[in-house]
């Protein structure tokens, strides 16, 4: 099966922005020969055993949350502190976090299976959606009797607790319907709350005839029963019913009234899986309206949909959320999810399959915790905690982002009365045929073009200053914000990967992803370049930890290989003045290093000859990891209105091509032990401006050679180029002098 390809939108009004994007799915998986994978009982001379020693440098603020104490877990409290070593109190990065990052990248670069992806159907509601997807939703909840005349398929009832299970007791059917609508302005005052509910009130009503009523300005007609008369207390000839408030909505004219329970009707059983799905989709707004349990309260009025004599879903409004007919897992091609075969990531890191008995294999790589490199002090970005902006964005239900779109642009479908083009969007969604669309691929986050080396700039970019400006009581009542204390850019950690019996292609996979995250200087030193698909003059960085949508977690990785001969190591205890480690000569290590990278490069090309071409999969990966990144305006979450228009994300290569960042990056200053500055604030000297400009200013040097930055705009640097001016030290941070001109 050929995988459906994504098409980039070309109409500006159809182009979405987001802090993330996707590396496309591979056409096929390169499986390993399970019979030839080595066991764990011996060392094989034709395979590689040794250590990769890594130095990790934070290029933007880095945050990995500390573990919770039992009391904090009980109180649902999270610590703002960075993950620390309990013995020393110093920050560390857990090996499990590093392992997860590396495995994800090996899965992408190694053309591995796509897993795990949920097989639970997602929930959606698209009342005003004008795309083809909105048409599909309305087809499920409204039956078209004749042109532009509809009958609601939604019914009403009451939640009923039956032991540990849930059911829906249908409401009485009166004149062909189980509910009616009432003008908001005609709702009686002082209605009593329906016991056990928050949004329902007791009301006594006389319903009118069930027939077509004009909606949407008369464009269509839908069958409803309108309340003729109502009262807040028992009244002769009136029916006791339940008024339900569905929540605030602009220009809303009606609320719904559900008729009393039909005690003679058989309760409709609600499956446990559906109850679980409902709980998972309860939003903050629903909690505020209904309570934390939503409609899962005995006697709570609800709406529900039956299809083919089976309950589809339930909710608190007539236009309720519905589960898609298919899950995200259904949109992964079968050739990318074989459980019986092993890919290169599983071969290296191991696997456990709970669905297949005795299907487990230990990995041949162990990753240590990353500890602070020696000689560093003052590693935190701030002394106090930071309250970051809320990291909320589109979820997988936003199919226009998470599924490939063959026709993202608006299509002309006719003409209006005045002759103007009438357009519509035909988007793929979770009810589309599986032959037409697939999931977009691996989700990764862009790097942000911010002057991370400046502590104040970094904090301003991350922190939610608008929230912090609110009254203290409102802040205290907030449950969405959190607090963090990240590590500052320039901080370095060290960790090791110990590996056993890896093939050249497996070792090459690890080295390739680590070298991709290294700087130009390190790659040049190791002779790693375009021969293995990594451009020597490009800067790439990896992502780790929390806060990635805000730009946190950009890291540089510098890796060095050591090989050991285990037979040599265990043949003797001592070697010279120390232990016999069995380490192989540097010349042999360089040879294996080069051959491993070349073998993995060929491993990629044998599966996908176009991997590194202009639109190739791994070119898309490198675009996402490009350190300069796109312009900031193209990596922001969109406003809610733009989401409603179902704009589509272009591919990473197209985003980078259409909106490249104009900013260049100087590496953050290397951390070192604090020492007294040679020059004090206020020191002046003459300096010649070279004309270079990086984020934050123009790089200079002090008279003794120490690094300095002249804090001026790019425009002023051009004006001063070649001139000798008097500069003054205004600030000293982490060994760097920040200057202004006089």
C-alpha cells in the first residue's frame, strides 16, 4: 500500500501555525533478523561493545520535574524544582528521560514501526463547522426528511446508577420527541434545582406541537417542540420536567427542557469503556457547569444518540460530542505496526509486548543519569520559581493537523447570488476512508529563535506575566498554571551509554542521532558530514524535558566513542599501573566510528533512497531540529478562531522555507567556576566595531581577551562598522561583559 501524502496549503488563509510539526511516516519498516540478534550470555567478537561518553549542553532553559513525595502525590501537588540527586541535592537528568529521547530519534531515523498510538476513538463536536467534516457530523445527529428539512436523531433521558454500572433511563416521548425548547427570556424565575445536579432545574410545562421550526436565519428547518407555557411550581395540566442549562454561548436564544423519565422503558446500558471515554473528555468548562463527574450523577438529565440499536455516546447538550467511527491507530498502515517483527529501535533498546505472551527482549544499551559537569555554579535560570504560560494547544482531535490532508485549500463549489465564488474545505478526518489519509507521523517541537543567553529575555519569553498581574485570590484559585525552576542555558551535563554486542548499523544509529545534535565544530573534529546525511555547515539541536512548546529543552550533544575488548579485559586484572579495561586503540575506534555511521547511512538509503532529498523524510526531521528554526510568528499556537477555520499545517521543510528566522545564534557562554572579573562595571575602553551581529548585540573582546557583547541593534552595528568607539561595561554575567557605547 502506498501511503497517502500530505499536500501543503498554498492559500494564505488556509495555512496554520503551531510550535510543533511532524516527521512523515515511512513507506515501510526496515525489520531486523530476529534469529540473528545476539543473546545476553556472551560477548561476540564480530560486534561492538563499549561506551559512548556524552556532554549535554543546555542551549535554552532546560526543565525536568523533580519526583513527588508521597504527601505531595496524595495532595496532587507538583514540585517546581528540577530533578535532583537525593544524595547530593544537585540537579541531574534521569537516564530514563535521555533513553526516551534517543529511542524516539532512532525510531524516526531507523524507519521503525509507529507505536504506541491509542486505539480508543476520539471525541468531537463541530456544530458550526462549514467543512465537509461538519457535514458528516450533522448527518449523524440530524435526519434530512427533505431538502433543508431535518429531524433530530438525538434523544433525551436521565442517568441511572445501577450498582457499579451506569444506564440511561429514556425520557417520555410526547408527540414524537423526548424534549422541547424554551426561549431563554421566557424561563420562569426561582426554579428549584433538580436534586443531585448543578445545571438542571425543576419546571412545569405545556409543550407545543412538534414540527419544523426555522433555524440559522431560516436557511434550514428543524423539528422541535416549543414550550407554550411554563411555571416554577406544580400547576394543573402542566408536566413536571427538567430544564437543562447547556452553558454560555454567544447569541443563544433557547435552552432545552427534557420530559419526565419513562419508567416503563428499558434502561439503556452504558458500557464501562464508554464511561471511561466520557470521563477522559470532561473539560474544565464542563466541570464548572456540571461538577467534576460531568453528567455521571444519578438523575442527571442527558442527551444521547442511538445508531443501529446501539448507544453511541451521551452528554449534557443536544449537539453533543460524538466518538469518531475510527481511532488514530486505524490510520496507521498495516505494514508499519507488525507485532511479530522487530525493528532497529526494538533491537537496540528492547521491548515488552503485553498482548503477546512471553514476547519481551532486554535491550543492549543502558543510559546513565546525566550529572553536572565539574566546576559549575549558579546553574539555575532564576533564584525563584517561574510561572510559565499555559501550554494548551490542539489535541489529536484536530484532524486538520494530525492527519495528512490531500486537499488543504478551499475549493470553489459554486457561485453566490451576486456571482462571487462559493468555497468549501474538503478535509480528511477520523471518519474518512483509511485509503485516503494516515496520521501525520512523529510529533516534534520547533526550536525558538530567542536570545536564551540573556536571563531576563528568557524569563520574559517563558513567564505568564498577564496571569501574575491578576489579584492574589484569583491566582490562588487557579488550577491550570504550574511553577518551574529551570536550568539556565550554557549548563553542561555528562552521561554515558554503555552498549553490548551492537552491529555496525545499530551503533551507527546511536551515533547518528547524537552527532545530529552536536555543533559544527564537534562534527568537523570527528569528520562527520554530508557523506552520512548531516550537512557540516548546518546547526541542529535535540529536544528534552518539559515546556517544549515554549522553547524549553533545546540541547547540544557531543559524543565520543570508546570500544572495549571484553576478552582482553577479563584475561588479566591489571595493565601497567592500573586496571585492565580492554580499551581499543584510538585508530581502531576511529575506523569503527566511520564504518558504523556509513553502515547506518546505507541502512537508511536501502529503505528510502529519497530520505535526504529536498522533501525527504529525514530532511523533514532535520528541518524540525534546525537550531535557528522558523520565524517565531510561524511557531505560535493560533487563536481559537483560526482553529475553527480548520487551517492546515504545512510540512516542516515548507515552514522553514517560507518563514526562515533572520536570527543567528552564538552558543551560550560555556559555564565555568566563578572568578572575580578583571574589569568592574563602569570600566571604559576603545573598541573597533567589526560589524558582526548576533542575537543580543555585537560580539567583542575585552583588552585581556575575555568575551564581551555590545548591546546594540543590528541597524546600529551596521552604522558603527569599522569605527572605533568608546564603550563602557554595564553588566557582567557568567564571565561575559555586556557593554554600551558612549
